[in-house]
């Protein structure tokens, strides 16, 4: 079993293999496994799935304050990620 969420005070036990399924992109299979193992509702299983996926994310926990990000593919095929300054964010009040 995998322990999830001690920082939120609500610790959940997830079945072994959940991490591998999440990293492999098998969301539906993972959510079904969580529901079966925990006997929880679909919304609860989805919430646990998202919580664990965030913990496993190579980007860590990204909050809205850190975004938005601009992705650009270079001519050589490489991916470049830029954080857009708040004044460049659509809908922001830019004073010039």
C-alpha cells in the first residue's frame, strides 16, 4: 500500500501499482483500482488520483501563482518552457 496526503492531514492508503499506472497514463484503470481498494465513491477516487499524480509530477506541485507557462518548440525540436510575467498575462491590467 502507498500512503498519500500526509501534508493535508487525511492520509489514504492506495494499492501497490498505482504509481506505475499513473506514470504510464492509465488514469481510468488507476481510478478503478483506487475505488475497488478503498471502497470509495468515484469523486473521492478521482480526488485521490489527482492528489497522487501531483505528488509524482516532475514539476512538483504547480500553483496558479506560478503560471501561466509558454511552451515553444525550437527549430531543432527541443522544447523551451517560459514563465510569462504577470503583466503579459491576458486579461491583466497593463499600465504603460
